[in-house]
């Protein structure tokens, strides 16, 4: 017990460092955001994963060499209408996964919009990963791997095609993010949480002083 | 509605074809099991009522895609009678033939092809009346696409049917594309049947046969055309148009052409059960312990082969398998087994005859809250206090409730108040769809309105609706069928296009699901219920910019938590676990997104009786049930708990919600965005205003609640109450008021304690300097001036008033101040100290100036 207590402090002994990061999932509805999280966190897959209203929250810990990385994952609603909620989730996030569906070109377009928005409005050093989900349906592919990869390179994004259904690249993409995140600051996102809901964030962003970062 | 009469219930069974393992449809989701598709399509068959068709009653699935179909049944068939040589007169035969043609033409008009008409599935209800059976097989199996056996017997098959290949299914829509047999195949089968019926053929009959047995379907007459054949001249004159039974929402004159039944002692039928509808009797049959599979097993029909016998001989790494032996049972066995009714009749035998015909006029008994019309009321009241799940399985109790409700619904809307009162006891599952509609005050030509809405033209929302539907309550057998998806889409589109001021927010699908599941065959009813439900409980929630509405709702919810559970409120507030993070899906879908269907139904049974503030109380009740866990959890654990709604005892939740609702002053849940200005027929719901009326719908005065700016609402931690509520709850103006739901026992003390936090100022009275309130004070209030109330440590400084406060902690504490923030800040401090039921008088002491209740009491000298 005593040993564990020591390891829980990021500034404790070097061995068993723990970092906590806030990660947000963005993307058009029904591309598989919730499924990716469910696969990563619980190792499960539900064919008929229910739609997310507002947002859902889950945590998962991964071990990386001598560091334990704890992800606080905010899984957002995909419908365009819920867009105004998104800033409250991605503000203060150290990482984001922007998800699209490889069988649907429109969702890729939407993913690009999300990337732009993150680059403009999120924390400047946010780590963004692009996930082309539903890779198991490659026979119905509408977004070419090369196209997405080229886009990811241009924008210095991590990129992988994933399948929540077969678990392909799901852990890998989270691990890749964990590796890229700076561990020296201790990733103290734990205390930062949405200050309160502004469904119409555009108007209130500037005036509110109490926001995270 | 068709009553039971002399009918039996018959069950038959077949297997839906099973899909190869792991095969996926075009959307990447696994193919819908054929059994689910069949169940979805089957529902339409249950809506068919025709004097010469056996009713379809129920479908169930069991292991390995086995389907069990229950329908009306009669033991004797046309075949038996042919063999016994009973029919010799041609006119009798023509009459039967006409009945068959009539039934076929009815089926065809509804898009159903029989395809397996033969002498052994034409049943005889009486010697002179036929009933077609098995006519739904071809339709429910999607024209044979969902089963691996042929439908129809070769002898009766039309040439084009014999020539056609097996059914093909489109991968995208999962529906049969070809070849679909047209209705004219039935004309051929009819020809063959007639050929068997008539031994000697008249000229007319020969002509009819020739027409029926025309090889080319294009030239073969349809059933509708056959009806006009000269041979049926007399029959046509005899046949009266079939009038469908009672419909609840219709603009038709329900008493037009009404024939009162004549009571003849000679034909008095003591079998009262036979007068009940088939659906009701079948429902009771199941409650009496009837099990379809047990009946089949007893008849040796549902033999299941050990799964090991069904294993393939070999498989390849791709997942393809070969060499399964085909099970004989997968072929169609047309045997129909009669469901024995003795158990049911035995269970009902002690019920007195009068219970079948309850009197409704006895309004006084209703008011006492007793179940009014049953002779064995004593027993029933006892049952009524048992848990809901037990009541729903109690056959005698359900019998009485169903009969009562069925009568009440027939008298809707006239009997609406009575329905309200009964619904407060419970709602039998069999009649829930209609009772809900009654509670939501659905009336008028709902079919016409629904039919007039364009549900086909593509709209921009289509994509969102299409991705949401296959994810909404898909564990539900009916809702996961393609039929349900089609209906679902129509309902949502109908709502979106007919409410241009609103938009589709994800969550509307969940909200729609309970209505669709209940009124699966009555889309117009489901639609009307949805359109009545939304303005009542979710007024303006579906505006494009719904932020002010949701903000206000969540702020009021936070107040309500603080009011009822300060400890929990302080804890959640402290860790930053605010309602905005978890309660949006609760409220936006009225919990339909967070609970499974059976729980939603029970929750909404009560929700529909409450006003638009009731859902807030449900939220507090849910938190209350999870209280211990929430109190011990930090932020992460709390939010994880709600990311997957934990098991909630719904009946307890409902009871808690009612308690919370009744102990909350009505103005404390005031929301400016709740529905207002609706015209209400006041006489409709006497004495129900406590629960069902909205605050905004009642007359307003200067003592009422007013809209509060959202910033202010969010800054305050405790709810405000109106002067009206204060006067009523404090009994400051007698007991005449009755606007608040808060009830109290007679002769008990007033349920509020008024805390005046103003500082009294020295004024001169009769040349003496006395400490008084210039504006007077509320009689019975205690004075704890805010400025001096709290010690530096933050505790209440002891004084006699604080002692009074502490001795009356179970009362509602109304804090009164001047215009400033003192009252609200004082209330916040009380909340911090875990005082429960703290609220603040809206607009402070000034609001009471004109009320005449303020007194200049002798100050404490």
C-alpha cells in the first residue's frame, strides 16, 4: 500500500510516474467514436452502440515504459447541432482523436473541419490523431488510405485506420498518442473540467473568465 | 374488434431461414435475423379484421429462429365437409365461394397475397360461414424470402408461381426484390378450390372457373373483379358493408347507425368470456400461465435437435462452413395445435357475471380512491397495493382492470377524468397505448392529420435520422425489425416537417421509441402522442438554439437537488459534477435514452400524470437512489457511473419522485420556458390540478413567480418561491389556496418556517425608541439578521431564533430579505450547513406589502 501511495504522485520517485491527460473524440455522428472508446476502455464492441447525447466520459490507463498514462476520455455527440457543446470538451484537452468513417466521404470532410477548428481554437500544443474507422469494411471504402495519410502528414497529425469491431489499431492509436504527449509536466488535466455549460459557446467564450485554459 | 365467440386459439410453428455466420449487410451491421424481420412484418397482420378471415393474434420467436404464430382457429375445414358430403345445394356453395372471394379481395386491397389458399385452410366458423387461415404466411415472410421452404401447395399453385424461381433479397434494404407473386395467383387457387367444391357444374359456374383458371395472369380476373361475376348476384345483394369496430380517435359519429343489442332470454349465453375480444382473451390466456412452446412440445411439434447434430462437417479459415445436414424441421409443418383454454377458464370461474359489465356511473366511489366498480373491491384494493410487477401478472386483477379501462376508453373523451384517476392506480399493459393517448388528450381526426403529412420527400435531416434509428433501442424485438425502421423514419420525418420552428436533435429518436413500440400498428396514434408529449414536457427543447431552455432547466434541477438533498448537492458541487455533464440526455429524452423500454413504460405511466416539473423530480429521485455511491465518489467515478446508467429500481424511483414532487412548493420549479397560455377546459380534470397542471397555465398575479435572468438563476443555489406559495404554505390567508401540490395532514403545524434576515432598525413609536421593521413582518416568522447571523467560523451564532430554526428542520425554510442579495446569500449559507428545504422569497418582503398580511408585531424588547 505504501509503495502505491508513492507512485501515485507524478513528482514522486521517477519509477512509476503517472501522467493524466484529457483526450476528446470528435467526428460526424455514427462514425464510431463511442465504439472506439468502448473497445479501448472495456474491450467490448456493440453492433448497435447507442447514439451519444451531449457527451460521455470514460477513463483508461496505459503503461508506457516507466510511465503510466491515464486518459480522461470525453466522447462527444456527433450531430452537427451539438457542435456548440464541443468547445467545452476540447478546451484544455491535451489530445484529440478526430474520427471519420472510411466508407463515407462526407465524414472525412467533416473530420477536416474538426481538425481546422482544433488548430484554431484548442490548446496550441494539442496532439491530434486522425482515425479512419470501420476499416473492416474496406470493400465499401470511399476514402482512400493514401488520401487521408497525405492530409494527415500535411497537418502533422497522427494517422491510423482503425476498426472498433475487430480492434485493429485501437490500442495502437491511443498508445501512439500517449507516446507523443509530453510527460515532463505531469499532464495535470485532472483538475480541469468544464466550468459549466454554454450551449452557445461562440458568444460566451471570451467573456467567461472561469474556463479551463 | 372481433370478440372471441366460439373461436379457438391455434398455434403453428416454422423456422425462419438462418443467415450464414457473421454475414454483414451493406451498412456493416450484421444482417437482421429473419425471425426479427418476420416479427416486424407480422404486426400488420394483427390489424386485419374481416368476418371471413381468421385473426392473427401473436407471434413469438424461440431458439434457432423458430417462430410461433397464434391465430384464430376452428376445427372443421372445408375439406372435412367436402368429405362428409354435407354440401349438396349449389346456392349454399355459391354463398361460401362469395365469402372466400370477399375475403381475398379484402386482403388484396391491403397488399397481401394469400398464395396458399386450399380446401384445408378454409375453416368453417359455422356451417354457413368460412374463415380463411394461413393467409399471412406469404406476407409475413417477405414473399417467402425469410424462409427456406416454398409457400403454397403445388396442386393449387398458379402457373406463374410454379415457373418462378426462389426469392431474392436486396442487400441494402434487406427486403425481397423478386419474384413476388401477384394477387391474381389467388384467383387461380380459388378456381382449383371451386373445382373441388362443385361436383356438378352449372353454366355460370363453368364460366367462373374458366375465368379463374386463365393461365396468363394479365388476363385472369382479380378477386375484386370476380366478386362482380353474375353467379354472385344474390350474394352481393345480401352482403352488407363490413363496419370496423370502435376507434378511439375519430371524427366519425360513433353512435350513427348504432344498433342497440337486443336481449333475448332464450339465447342468453352464459359464456361471458366469449363476448370479450380475442386479443384480450389471448392476453389473459398467457397470464393464466399459457405457454406456446409448452403446447407445441406436448403435441410433439417442437422437437429440438441437439446442437451437436447441426455442426458442419468442415470449415475453412475464412469462416465458411460446409456440410451441415439440413434439419427436416426446417420445412413447413402446417399442423395447427389448439391452445387449451381450460386453465384460463378455471382461473376465471369464480369471477361473478357482473364483473364482466362494470357500471361506470358511480363517481363517488372513484373519489375515495378505491377501485370503484368491482364487486370484490376489497380483494382488488389489496392487490392494488402490491408491487406493480406482481399486479401486472395477476390475472384476476388484470381482468378487472382491462374491462374497466376498455369501458372508460370507449367513453373517451367524456370519461377522461375517470381515466386520470384510474391511471394513478396503474395502467394495464394491454391498454397502455390508448390510456397514454387519453392522458395526453389526443383527440380528433388523427389519421387524417398524419396522412396529410409528406413523409417521403427527402429532407436534409434524413441522413441523421437514418444513422440514429438503427442504434435506438435495438435490443427490442419489434424496434429492431426493418418494418419498425421504416415506421420510425416516417414518424420522425412527419414530426420534423410539420414543426418547422423546431429541428431534429439527436435524442428525438429515443423520445419517439416508446410511442412506436406501443402503437406499432397505429402510426397516427404514435405520432399524435409524440406531438402532444413534446410541448407538454419539452417545450422549446427542440429549438435550433435550445441553450436558454436547457440552461434554465438544468439550473432549476440544481436548485431542486439543493432543496431536497443539501449534503449531496454540496458534495457534487464541490467536485464539479454539475448536472450539465450528465443530465442533458435525461431531460432531452425524458429518460428514454437512459433506460430500457420496460422501465421507460413504467416511468412514463406516472410521468404522464404529472406536469412539466415532474421530470425534474424523477432526476432527484435517481440521484437519491445512487446517493451513497455518489457521496463516496470523486468526479471521475461519478461521471463514469452515469456514462452507463446503473441499475435503477423504477418503482421506487417513481414513488420517490411523487414524494419529492409533493413536497416541493410549486413555484420552486418555475421555468419561464415551460409551456404557457394554453386554453384548458377546466371542467375536464376536476381536482387534478395539483399534479397535472403547469404553473404557467394558471392565473398569474403580482404574487406569482416571474421569469428570472439565467445568470441570476445560476448564481443562486436555492430555489425561489412565490409570495403566493408562502401565503398558502404558511396558511397566512386561511386554507383557501390550492395551487401548490404540497399537501399536509390536517391539524398539523404550517409546513414552513419563515426566516426574516433583515436587520431591524430603531424607529420611534410613541416617543420610545424601539427596534422594529418599518415595513412590518410576516406573522410567525423568526428574525435572524444576516449581518450578525454567522460566526467567523461560518456557523450560525446561537440565539433563540436559531434554536427555533434547529428545532424545526423538517419544515420548508423560506428566507425573506429586502431587495438585495442577503436573503439568497443567507440561504446559500444554510445550504452549506446542510439545512434542507431552504428557499428564498422571490422579490423579498416588498412583494407582501400589498397582501395585507404584514403586521407590525411587538419587537423583542
